[in-house]
């Protein structure tokens, strides 16, 4: 399924089989998760995708050939981080997620909305046993980047997750298993999502803009809604933090300095490192994280994106190939 230009639907196209370069694996795609970032790319909110592009960066596939790290038939995952330079100041300081020349799967490189994909084996992950292909796919971005966001919240005990979708439903399970209290913020009146959050152990679920009845230590904002940032600042205690986990957000409205005063902090979380992936994929089965998914056929990718755009998905959308 390819994107020819932003704001156009994807369309099915028969492409030549990709050939793995040295150090790359050719994968038969089994499942590919649909991420909000895919939607930002398709909707033209991120400025520089490769065109024409095969989107998709939560890929679970089986090695067909190539590389040395994984044998044929091995099940591996391909995440958003597809390549880094290894020599810039960020790569050399354990922050490869910020590499100036990083290439991203399903953005700079063709991704997993396809039957075949090639990937640099150094950036692939082994997939933990105990997850079906479709269940494992959302771990690869919703899970990984959600986990990085949770880690950047430090030891926050009372943690808000605003925008309770595919990432938050995973982070909620991890946070609860760590003994934290989760406060799930949704659109006002979204009783179904609020009930879903409570079923995963959230202590409170309600309107994110209004906020919970008690002060929080940190809030992770997953929804691409800038107005949630000053709202979340109102909800955190002195010294608390607001972490923006998405790659794109509508403008943040201006707000009185008083909301930031008291050593409150706002920060973003960008991309992932391979260390994040190794750590999270080892942790997930011990929680154990269970992913709630909604399956779509590959050729129904546009429908999956439409449902995500319209807020009509409760679970993580996964294309099953
Ligand atoms: Zn670099
Ligand atoms: Zn993603």
C-alpha cells in the first residue's frame, strides 16, 4: 500500500521485490501496526517523507534471507528507528534517537504496509515468545515510545495518561505493574474508553481537559492536542512534569507563566534508541503486557487510518498480511 502524495489515500501497487543490501534482512511481513505517526505522514503534517512511500513502522516479519544476525525463519520486529550515523554527538552519547541523520522506517525508508520489506538487521529486534504476530506489532512503537515516555516521568507515583489509545493502553499496564496510580484522560464523555482504561487498572478515567480530582506527579500527553499541555500543567504538582510523547501536535495555546512556575517542566520524547527496545521487549512479557488489537487486511489500510483519524478505534489497529 503506497502513498504517492500527502493527503491522498494509499493505493495497492505491485512493486519489485526489495533486495537486501549487505547487513540487511529481507522479511516476509506478518503484521504491521498502524501508528498515529503514519496518519501524520499521510495527512501531510510531517514535512519530508520519501515519496512514493510504503508506510508502517511496527513490523513483525519472518526472515527470508540476508544478514547474519538472524537465521531464515526467525521472527523479528522492525521499529521506527531504521538507521543512524553512529558518529554524530548524539549517536556518540547514547542518544541515537536524536541522530541528525537518522532514517526512519515508513518515512525515509519503505515500511511494513507490504508483503515484503528490507531492514538493517542492527535495528531489528527479536520478538518475545508468547505474543502472536498481530499482538506483538503494537509493542514496536506504541509500546517502545510509550515506555520511553514513562521512563522520562521518573518515579512519578500518580501519573496521567492523556489520550488513551494504543500507546497509553500499554503504558497503563506497565505503570500499574510498577505500583503507580494511573489517571486516564480521554475526550469528555468517552465512556467506552474510560471503561477500557479502568479495566486495565486505571485509578481514575475522565475528561482530560478538566483533569482528575487530585494533583498528579506527571502527565504524558499522547493525544496530538496542544490544549492538553497547559491543562496538564494545571494538573501537576510543583516539580512535576508534562511529557509530550507524539511526533506532532496542534499549537500549544499561550498560558500564564504561573502554570509553569514551581519548577514544573514540559518536555518531549522523540523516537527511540535500540536500548529502549531491548529493555521494553524484555519487560513486556514479565508484566505481562497484553495488547488489545483490531485487525485489518493490508488492502484496508485506508480504513484503519480513517478510523484512527476519527477517534473510532479503541484498540491498536494492526494490518495483517
Ligand atoms: Zn548520528
Ligand atoms: Zn509510531
